[in-house]
């Protein structure tokens, strides 16, 4: 589902304007990102846990040229789905 589809779904479900639904979705995602960055972990019960993961620095090799270079440590977002997803018929 794309963000536009989510906005349209909210608009129809709650009978609100498209602009109000867009502001709600934007606000939700901004708040979620802000909390993950600030706290390092955000749990949405019944959905899953977002957390910051540290990826250590490492050497990588360009397969074309064979030149080795070092990639610094970095951070990324991890997501662990709740058990609701494992009960899904698609086998998550």
C-alpha cells in the first residue's frame, strides 16, 4: 500500500477531506520517525517494534575492480513484526 492509498482509505473510512487525511498520515509518520530517533525503540502493540540498529564498519570489495575499501559504521531502522503477522494466512 502506498501513502496515497492510505490517505484515500482514511478519507473514505472517516469521511474527512483528503487534506485532513494527508495531514494525519504525515503527522503520524513524522512522530514515529522522531520517536525512533529520540528513544531508539518504539513499540506499537499488536503491530511490531521499530528500533535503531548499529551496523559496524567493515571492508568491502568491488567485484568489478577488486579494490577494497572501508565502509564506516552506520545506523539503520529495524522492524520486528508482532505475533499477529505470524498468524496471517500468508505465512509471515
